[in-house]
């Protein structure tokens, strides 16, 4: 797993590798166009790419490519299914990412198991996206890589989430020319870990 400068996982078992395709959401409500936009969360569809990576002899290369590919194709979320299906079979929608108030939530509500896994997390660490990552279509920088930990309300065996291999999503430096509320497209990989089943 690519971690950059984030602390690596220790004593944890990898549960899911998901491709998040969605928007980072921002606001400009102060009335001063020189102010920086405020952050109000994100929404994304989560595709299970771990199924294909498991048997992919070129997995390391694929991991570094798929986020940028999905982002730079410039397709809206509902159009990505056939595109991802044609590239390494990434067609499996696993769930959704959203915010409940200020809490990031990852609900794997498209899986067959009941109850489905849900991670409610908080930020533990962040790192700038590597300079080699895919630039945004409107020249915005890529959002940070994150280490997220269970806030105490997760269920289904996920307690650690890494956001890595990001593309796009970062806010502009000021509110100049922006609406009161606006979205910036992004793609990221979410690597989800939990306690080892062997103890």
C-alpha cells in the first residue's frame, strides 16, 4: 500500500481497497472574496477495486494509475461503471462516503453482508499528495493523503482508513469567482484495515 509519509499500519489486517469517486464540498459565505473557502465535507461512490488487484500481476502499477485514470477521464459518477468495468473489471460498487455532521462516514451499504460495515472516523494524520500525482483539471492541487481512525462508532471490523493516491479535490486559495457553495471533483483510494482475525 502506498503511504507516503503517513505512519504505516501495524498489527492490522487489510479488509478492503476502494476507489472513491466524488466531490469535495466547500462554501464561501463570508462575503469577502479574499477569504479562503470553508470545507463542509465530501461525497463519493466507493468501488471495490481490491477484488481485481488481488489477482493482478501488475497490481503495483495499477494502484499508481487507476486514480489518475478515473479522474482524468472526466466522467460523472453514474457514467463510471462501464468505464471502470472496461479497465481491469472495476465494476463493483461497494458503498458510499459522506459526512454525518463533521464525521467522515464510509458505509459499505452495497455489500451482501448484514449488517454492512460502516466506518465512522476522525483524522489522525495528513500528508501532502506527492508531486508526481495527477494534477486537477482546473489546476487545483490534489487533496492530502490522510490516516483516519475509528471515532468509537464504527462497526463491521473496520477501524483504520487510509486515503491515498488522490487526484483533484483541493479548494482554491480564495473565494474569488466562487459560488456560496461549490464542489470540486476528486478521486482517491481508500485502504481499510481492521483487527487481525488471527488475533
